[in-house]
């Protein structure tokens, strides 16, 4: 029998959440100030959770390693947030959002969680509007929507190209109000170093003050992990350079199962890598695929000429362009899901049609010329301009694009020195989001009692591939509308517990382990920097645990990462000291965790003998090169239990995925 109890409520799908809320235990308002809750991470998930729990009356301690919650990586989300409001009258509904999310995740997500996400999505928009989030609006003043990949309706609410920033400011304002009331104690520039478990329950954390270097003890009746995803295991990704897996990995090593680590989303519209010394990649919003057409030259000699600087893309005739997404997936075209678009771009570049003059010749075009002309003609008609000139059409079309995406175009031009209104953008897939994470049940609780995990840090809701604009939706759903109910059910047994002391042996031991590791890093007589090992790990991960995976490559990756780990612990050099700010020391702890996680990702990818979503095994592909799932043998969540520092000894637990409300079938966007 599986150790995993998902605690999915009985009854019809549409009634599960309501029925569950109706029968939960509660903490009365006059008892909530007897309860302490730690929230690690203050992005959309952590920020919304901290604000909501504090508003309800709990004592909240919130931790972020940034200098302010406003700096959380949620700020980088550009294109929008999904919600099933059907403002466009184009057939959207709670069920349609639920279905699209399950299908987009390649039938590897838990039905009940996804339906709940779709159900509460509409509330998120109302909440954010009431906070003053400036969503885009149409001519009549109503909230506007745009399309995103993997759907055939308009359900994505947006704030130009800065949706994440505006939503985060909304959550931060709610947090700030509670900080001002004293209900949230905010610990900026603090990093969680360890989870403390007392009598089998999560009862606190060890944190390091990143400014003074002081190691601190913090206790609580429950700990919430909202620390984001682990894309930086690849070194180069679209994530902020500080994004890491350490909080999630620390609780994994204390008993929280880690689920589906191999599910990594490769985003199709990233600015291509330009050199070996690059340390960060920049994403162009998926919203641009609404108006841009993706192509490469039909003739390989044209691609070669472009790479050599002998031919400009504007000079390639329409009939000599291969709009390969429109060709392969006519029903969805340029709006296929991210995993599908990314693999298609890789296939064209692998075949020699890449247009970027970098080390790997990888890049394709995202072209707005068709949309500029189309919108220019529409605007000319609206303005009663008869027989407009080509220049008038271009100017009117450019103005429409500028109003819709202007800040994104400015960002692209500043990075590349190309004007995307005239020259097509260069893009190529890059690591973006991670669908895997800490395993949680329906209540968002990990396998450690009292340790809850929300947002991208958990494995839930997206299956093997996330649809665009659903990350913000899940983060805010978990923080505003799910966790505040489910954590109360757990905390109802703690109203007589009293404050958790930090003087116990468990806190002593956890603090000692961290101090010992700090001393090791600072006194190790190594010769290579932390980044040296991170880059080596990233190179292995991208080439062997990236977009295309093979059994041979994964076995090699497992062995090579083991060697990197051995070299890291014997030869890493961390300068500076412990009593003050030391960014190299911060990185050392994080990269140590990335190395172990990277090995588990390869192990998970090797065990899953199928292709699904972001996990593409080249030995499990259809003749057309599409993903070939194995629903008979792999329709389950793979949850890994930590055993020892030898990651190859981790034990697999399976949560079978049962679909009672949708038909599991081949995932097609043709």
C-alpha cells in the first residue's frame, strides 16, 4: 500500500472543495493570536498567504532572502494570469479551464486540485482589482483578455508586459498593511537554512541573517514553504540568479517527498544564448505569440547566409519562410503549448535551420510584420483613411503593437540592439518553470506534518507541463484562497500548545549542523569557485537532462553529477568569513543542493519510460516526433523519499492518477 494519502475529498468533482471547506475544523478568531506561522518566501504565493493569514489574526513570521518582498522572482512574470470569467463570451468556463490545464499537463496532474484551481480562479481577479492592480482594459473600460498557448479562448488578464510585477505589488501592499499592524514580522535578507522537526511535526526553522551572518532560531506551530522553483539547476535559465531550491530541498532531506523532479518547462520565446560567459537568460513574454509568427528559412542556405551576416531576414520572401508551428499544428498555430513549441524549434535548429550566430547555431524568428500590416489596415478603416499608403499602414500598425507590447519591445532592443518593429526578434527555448516540487496532499501539506508547501515549490496542479499564465493563478490561488482554509484545519489542534520553545535539543542540533557546514566551506582549501561547479552541473543538465533525453545520456548524467559532487566537496573555494555578508557562501549552500537535486532529476527522468509534457524521451516518440505517453505504466505521480547523501538510494512512491471526469486521450494540437 502506498504511503501517499492525497486526502482528496469524496463526492462529485464540482462539490469536493465546497464540501471539504464545510467540514474542516476551524480556529476561532479569538484563538488565532495564540498561533505562530512561518512563511518562507514572499512572492505571489508566500506574500498572499502571509497577508491573508495575518489578516485572519495569526502571528506570521515572513522570510525572504531579497532586500524586500517586492524583489521576489514573481515580479518577472510578464504576460498574464488565467481566470475562467468568460468576459469574451467565447465559450470559456470553469470546466474548460480545468480541461485545458489537465490536457496541457499531458494528463499527469491530480484532477481534484486542478478543478479547485479553476474554480477559485475568478475570485483572484476580483481580489486583485480591489487591491488596485491595473489590469488592461478594453475601449469600454471592461477588463480585457488575451490568448495564451494551449487554449482556444481568451482568458488571460494582463497588465501590459508587467503582470507579475503589478500582482506582486498588490500582494505586497496587503502584506505591508499587516506589517504595520504588527501581525507580520518581516525578516528581509534572511535565508532558511534548515527545518526543525519536534515530535514529528514542523516546529520552526534555522535562518541565516545574510547581512550580519548571524544564525537564528525561529519557532512556529506550522511552516509554509513558498520558495519558488528550481530552474537554476541548469545555471542558465530565465529565473532570477538568486532563485534556488534550498528551502524545498532542506525539507525533502527531513522527510518531505519530492515529486516529479524531471518535469521542467522549456519556454520557447527566450532571447538566445550569446556566449559562454553569460550568466542569465532573458524571457520575452508568451503574450507576443498572440501577434508574432515564428519561422525559419525554408532553404538551409538562407539560414547559413543569415548566420554569416550576408542576408537579412526582412529580405527573405514570404514563400521562402517556414512558419513551422502553423504548418505542423494548424488548429493552434503559434499558440501551441510551450513544450510543443520548444521541441519544434529545437527540431528545426537541429536540422540546420537555426538563424543565430552563436556556438550552437540555435535561434528562430518571432516576426510581427504580418500583425503590423493587419492592425494598420484595420486602424486605417477606423480612421476613415481611404487608400492609405504603405507607410501609413505601417505607422498605424506599429502604434497598435506599441500600445500592447511596447515595454517588451524596448527591453528587447536594449538587450540586442535590434529594432523588433523592423527586424524579427530572435528567440530560442530556455529553462523557465519547474512543474515538479515537494509532494503535497489536497490540503497542500507535505509528508511532514505541519509543513505546507505552496506555489511553484510544490508539484501540484500543472502535471508535466504548465500552460502559460497559470503560474500566477496557482500562486495566488494557494495563498489567498486555499491554504488559509486547510492550514486552519491542521492548526485547530494547537490552540492549547502554547509558544514553541527554541531551546530544545532539536534546535540545538539543527543549528550545530549549519554552523559546521559554514565552517567547512570557509576553511576548505579548494581551488575552484562555486560558479565553476554550477556551470559544470548546468552543462550536464542542459545537454543530457534538457529538451531531449535518452537512457544513455541520463545514465551518463547520473554518473557525471556524482563526480561533480565529489569534486565540489573536495575542491570548492569559498572566500570571506561568516560574520557578515558573503554571497559566495550563500551560493555554496545553494549549489550543494542543486547538485543533489540534479542527480535526482536525472534518476526520475530515467525511470519514466515515456514522453509527456516537459519530459521528452527521444526513445519514446511517435514517427512524427511527438511525445508518446504510456498511460498503462506511468499514469502516476513519482514521489521520491530521501534516504542518504547518496541520492541514488532514494525510494520511489507512486500516487496513481485517476481520471473520472475527463477522457484521457492523445494530446493533439493539430
